[in-house]
């Protein structure tokens, strides 16, 4: 497997900062590369629009074949995100805050999460790169 991801190692990632993270995509299954978290559909044209666009950090498996943003990718644009853990928020009954649980494997081994992706082109700069959502 070819690894062309040379990005930072994160211990806590804010998805709204749209970081580039290590993924393997269906189009290039023998490669680990960088893709940007927050899936952007083709109708988002610029970075300015991307910042304002709806929350597409995560997708529910139950609706990926129904929602316009995800349904085309759900059929053929699938991939894997490499992590060694993630935070899962849980609402605390009777309180206004959430308790975050860190989910990880023993010894903090790397594992994968399923993703959908789309190659997005910034109309201002001409840059093109994969963006993804976690299922």
C-alpha cells in the first residue's frame, strides 16, 4: 500500500476547521492519502460558501441513500478513515451538557471508520481535492 499522507497527527480534531485526514478511497484502494473532513457537494462553489454550508461532518447510515448531499456518493464513493480513537458525546439526563466518551481499541491501535466522499473543486482557486463525511 502506498502512503502519501504526510499530515499532522491529531489528538483532538475540530471538524469545523475542515482538517485534512488520512483516508483510503474506493477510487484508489491501495493508497492512504489526505482528504478534507466535511463533505462538499458539487453545488458549493467556493471556500466562503463551504464554511457556511450545512453540517456534513457526519452522515446517518439510515438516510445516505435519500439525502441529495450523500445519495450519489453512497453508491460508489466509499472509503475508510484511519483513527486511533474518537470522542462520542452523550447527553447527561437532567443536565444541559454532554459527557464525551473517548472510544478506542486496546493499546490505541489504528482502526477505520466508514466514510463517503466527493471530489470537490474550488471555483475561485481551481484547487480540487476529496472531501468526506463519516458514516
